[in-house]
């Protein structure tokens, strides 16, 4: 890991020099930022202003990341006031303004779910047309092909995830894709100190997808209970949710775990970051299997189809 980090720092020095004509001379030492499991992130001062420089991870295109879609989504979200402004992009990095913020925990996210739900609704309803499609059944096929091409083997749980995802996609098809974030981990949400607003970070998996995937992804990754889910749906729709909407959210929580588990499998084969991706995948496979065995699954599938 030390050698990889040194290589990243060497790459960073080159990137900073290439950014200086647009942002001004950089001063001080770049400060590594924790939390990323795909990229390397640094806080850097250019021309007296603070920025975040994110160096793209290796082979991120294999994960379904489209950098042009990320740029369009980030710009759209910034205009909506829910994300930092993008100030520069290079082939190997993206630069945003640094926002002083405080990390949040799942309880904070649940407490502010009304604000986050409205932010997501605004992004979903925006006119953004992202040059990438995000749909979990497609990603599962994409990920498995790359693992096999590298001589890897898929865990037995992978086939179960594919089958479960297919059942969900059959009742919640991607008929009307809308711009979505698709990666609403707790670490991708902060509370801005100056404004107090909740901000959504890291739009690299943004693509034209199913809005309910964002809702399910937010819910399961932040440990929402039924009450938080109800508040999420009510805030998103502006009215009490229907049984079909409640069922769709439950199913998309499961679909989110299918994606996270498969993502962990492919990352274990391509990533150079010091992170236990196999354990990450196993954790999500286990949660997916437990959710798929719930007796309510058939009821959710029927309600969503209706």
C-alpha cells in the first residue's frame, strides 16, 4: 500500500502543476481526505482558495463510471445548491470547491430525510441528460464479465443476486430513466457548516436510472427503519405514499445490496486501494440473502407490479 500511495502522491504533483494555469499557484502541502474507496482525495489550496482534488482510481470505467456523466451531474447538482461546484477537470482528476462541512451519521441522515428527499426529487426532475445508463441488472452482467475476463471466479451468492435482481426488474422496469446519483452512502453526505444544508457528494456513479433506486439506496445504506422510509416517501412525493410505492422502496433496498455486493466483487479484482472489498461484498451478499428470504418479498413484488 505504501508504494501505491507514493505513486499517487507523485501523480498528484504532476496534476497540481497542470491545474495551476487555471486555478493559480498551489501553496502548502496537499491534505489527504479520508473516506473514499474508489479514488484518492486531497484538499489543496490554489490561489488562496481551498479545493478538493480527486484522482480517479484505476480502471474505474470497469465499475460503470462515466466521467462525462459525473461532470454533467455535478454541475446540475451544484446549480440546485445540493453539491459543491466543479471548477476544473482533467483526464485523471476532478476538482471541486472545498466546502467546510461536518460528517453525518445514519441518524443525522434520517433526521434530515425531508431535505434530502426534496434534493433528490429536484435532481430527478431536472433537465439533465446524462450520457450514461445506470441499471443494476446490466451492471451485474458487466461486472461478472470483467471478473471472468481476468481469470477470476464469482462467489455462489452472485448467481442468487442476479436472479433476485431479475425478479425486481420485472416488476420495476427502467421504462422512464431519470438522472440519478446512485451512490448515497453516509460518507457521501455532509452538513455544510456555513449554510447548514445537507450536501450530496461524489457523483461519479450518476447516470440515467430509476429514481426509486436512489431512494432504496439512501434507505438501506443509512439503516432507515419503517418510520424513516415513510418520511422519505412522503417528502419525496409531497403526499402520503401508496402501498405500491412502499413496496417499490423495499425492493430497491434489496436491489441496492445486489449492486453493492457485485461492486465489491469486481473491485477486489481491479482496485489498488487498501480496502477489504471481499468482506464488503460478503456483507452485502448476506444482507441481500436475508432480505430476499423475508416472507413479505412476494407481497412487495405483487404490490409493486400493481
